[in-house]
C-alpha cells in the first residue's frame, strides 16, 4: 500500500510517500506481465517468452515503469483524497529507483491552484462607499470633444504651424560648435504632452518653405544619448503643415437629435449611469479588500510571479502607447526598477486575492445570469451608445470575447449589489472623477 502525509506550505502541497515492499512486488509482477505480452525475444513468439528471461532482459525497464506507476498512483491518491487542483506536474525528490525487497520512500512537491483557507462573513465587514465628485457639465464637454476628435480629418493647410498640427520638416541638428549630428526629413506632431516638445515648439509660427535656425537645450531625460542634456543648434525648413479639422458637434448629431441641448441631456444621462455603475464596482472592491485583509490565503510564489509578469507587460505596453517611457514613469513615481517590479508583485497578489474572493462569493451566493438578464443588459449597453447604437450592436454580436466581457461585468455588478447590501457601509470614500489637467 501507499501511505501519504501532506503538509501545506507557500502554495505547495508537500507529500511524504511511503510504499511497502509487498505493494511494490505486486506492481512489479503486474508490470512484468505487461512487458511480457509485448516483448519480442529471439527464439520465441511475441508474448510467449518465459518470465525469467523477460526479467533478465527488461529488468531495468520494468523497475522504471513500476516506479512511474507508483509515483502516478501516489499523486492520484493525494489529489483524490484531498480534493486539490494541481497546476503542473509534481516535483519528485528523494528517489532514484526501486531496490529489491525494500520499502520505498519519496517526496512529492505539488503546486496547486490558489485558494482561500479562511474568510470572514460579509456581515462582519465594514467598508466605505465610493462617491465620485465631478462636474457633469465638464464631463459632457469632454465627451463632446472626444466625439469630435473621433470624426476628425487631417488636411494640408497653407498656414503657419500651431499646437496639435502635424508638420513635415527637413532639418539638421548640430552641436554648439556647428558640427552636424543629424540630417533628416520627418513628420512631427506639435504636442506639449510629448517628450520632444522642447524641439517641436520651435516650429510654431514658422513660415512654410523658409529656413530657420534656433538654439535649443535638450532635457537630461531625453531618450537620445548623443544629444540629451546638451545645447544644440536646430536648422529646419517647414515643408508641409497638416491640421486636424474637427467637425462641429451640431453637424455630427443633426440626424438623431433636434438640438444640442437634447443631445447634451442624453449624454448627461449616459455619463451618470456609467458613474453609478463605477461607484458600485469600486465600493464592492473596497469590501473585497477588507475581506482580503481578514482572510487567509494559500498562493504559491510562482503564481504571483506569473501574474506580475503579465501585469508588467500590460503596464509597459500602456506606457509605450501613451508616449511615456519607463524611465519617466519611474521618475514620476519615485521608483527604482527593483521597486517597479516589487510594486507589480504586490499588485499581482492583491489582484489574485480579489479574484479568489469574488469567485468564492459568487459561488456561495449562486451568482448566475439568466438569458433574459444577458439580453436586457446588452440592450442597455447598446442604448447608451446614443450616436452609434447599431455599430456597437454589430460589434458585440460578432465578437464573442467582447460579449463575454460584458456578461462578466454584469455578473460583477450583481455580486457588487449583493455584497454592498450585506456588508456594513461606514462612511464615504470621496474621489475626484476628473483630474484638473483633464478639465
């Protein structure tokens, strides 16, 4: 027989296995017979060679095959008896091979799915309700600008460049003594939020086709090693100016709304519904964090590191797409690279805990969606798209993953409403919805 003793530690199940020699003997005989039936030995028909000869020729193979069976049986026994969910093949320690007429001992190290070992009741939890401070008129105007920008066109203009213009420039960069560093043609966007604004701002107000020379100081944190932190000379000629032309909102909405006031009213309703939804989800998140602080978890470091790696990749890609480098992010947040990684590991652990809590509560309270609920929620999403309802509907109807994400959001909302009703809501967690620079 196989005896197993388990110890749970750091997200792993450590198993001490003891196998008595009689069990090994019986399993060896079983394996030997299996090998005999398929053995091709000269002078005998397949499967008819004597057992003794099979043992002599295939002895080591029989031992290793038997050992594999023992390890598998021990692993299956632990999984079944303890209802664990392994996530990869176990590590095996303290074993080389079977020795004749001896008991066998070895250890298994099994990494398992993370789980919650102890969790308080919802009624014991106190948390604050998330309340957003916002200027609805500012949010409406912001949304209008986004709508106009989404329908913008870029046209060539015969005017001096200004902020937000794209410019085609022929230029040279020289050191302070006039030695040429670079000659090039390129397209630049003149944008104060971009790292190269120290350079592109010099294009503002310049005449098309007229050569111009200016002295500029390159910031110390600029990405180019050859010029950062130096004074250089920029010689340039504007070849083209391309301007973003935004359509008037009245032109965009005229087919669906009778007036701008009617449109703003609909937009205001859409925004406020979104804020209400966000408030519920964020309040529930406060509750989950309080639950996590009072719970006991079983999570391996490997799981945390894998999640952190995925989160880091997403964060770096987001930084790159926003035009911000990692060095700039580290500087803004007063982080070293090591601190950046540790922050990601900490966030990963918090995300894993939140996920486990959400799934545990959803299972406990049987949070499931009916087909009618799914249909009604999708319709509400479509209705919120006051200008593009049919396009949005077609998108979700043809994109299963996007639709599943919407269903998951509804599931989270159902759970949020339930946990908010059961937990003790104690005070307000006030937050600003818009940063000053976004207004």
